[in-house]
């Protein structure tokens, strides 16, 4: 996957520098456009996944589908490598990107891909749909999620799961869902609106009470979120935000949940995640809370990623029995 490209001119000849990555290879830098010893390009870096043979990693495959209203939704399915000889069908993890106007792509430099590969190495199939609202498919597609969080985007996810149920390699009775930010919101939406579908959930700093989330945002961000979600100070918008909040359906949650949060998160405040953990525990639900005091709206530090990935795998192994 081409990540970026820049151009310089030397002796009247253009030279380009680009970054390229795949689902199984870290980003590499290349120079091309002039004469190099290897031909018309020069590989500048040689980044590798240390200690893991390339045949153990999953390149992924196209799993696009037509949604409930005829909209074509791009998706990829990452199956465990055949080198492990895992018996099929495999348990499934649905991973939801943030944004919502972002996307999942076969990019090893992105947070999700090392996690996806970690899951496939442990025997899980991983499904990553780019439902309506995702970027990369045109402005019209991206705008379909505006003022409709938890609406047609949620239905896209449900439709994708019904398609996957026909795949004999997938065991749909052992299924989990997870995601970051908006992906955390969608995780909470799916596990509360379709509680019978899931054996486990991973909510990474996802808002669960939309009116409260909106009011906790920094003032400089509120205008944009009011345009995308609605204004909690307006009666009709407030009713909509309550109706689309996972908090409204919290009593329906059945599966164990892992909540991950950064203490210094300026978007989804730690108070938001701590509140959902408190409410769920009061209801007798199984919920684990992983809070990093040195992270913001992400998990970036290496030691924290190791702990985060380990806790996610442990949760899934416990409740999906890979």
C-alpha cells in the first residue's frame, strides 16, 4: 500500500521518495526516477517483523459485500496462516476502525494491523469492514454517517455478519467485536443492541453516553461534533443522541467486556470509561478495566501495546476458545 510520495529535482531529473507497506511488511522507503544500481529504484530501508517468519502472517483477502440497502461495503478478512494447521471453522473477531471517517487498510504501520496479526497468530479470524462513513470511497460515502451514528452503519455491520455466516471457515457461534474511539462506540452499540451475537467485546476509549460525551469535549471540537452528531442543547437532537447512546441499552449487555482507556485522553475522557465500568459492575456484568496513566487517545508506547495486546488475546482465548 502506497502511503506517501514526495518529489525532488536533481540535474533536471525528477526523483521520488515513497513509502510502501502491506499487511505483512512494515513500511519501507524507496527512491526512484534516476539510475540506481538495482535498476530504476533504490530501497532505502529494510524493516522486518523480527522473530516471525513471513509465512506465519496473514495477507488478508477481499470480503466485500452488498449491504441491506444495496450499498457496496469494502471489507477484508484475515484468516490464520495455513502454516499453523488450525482446525476450521475458526472463531471470529470483528474489528471496527475509528473516526468514523477513517478506514482499515492493509498497512502494517497502522495500530490495528499488528493487533490483527497477533490475533491471527493465536488462531482467530479477523474481519475488518469499512462500513458507510469510512474514508477512501468518496465524499458521498463518507457523509452517510453524519447524524446517523448507530443507524445504517450499525446495520452494515449486521449485514456483513450474516454474509460471513455462510463461510464454512468461520464459526459464528464464537464471535467477538472490538474497536478504538468510534470503533469503541460501535463495539458498545453492537454488544448492547445485538447481545445474542457476541461472546466478548473490547471497547477502547469509546463514548457510550453521547450527550455527556459531547459536553465533555473541548470547546474547540464541539462545533464539528455538533455538525456530525447533533447538538445536545436542542431538544430533538438530545432525544436522538440518547436513542443512539449505548448507555440506553446497557441492561441488554450479556458478554464479558474489556474497557481500555488512556488517563490523558482529551476526546473520550477517562471519566467516561470509568463510568461505564462502574455501571456495568453494579449490574453484575463481567467487565475488566485497563487504564494507562501515560496514554492519551490511543495506546502508543511499546510496553503499553504489549500489555494491551496480551489482555485482549487473553480475553478472547478465555471466552472464544480458539
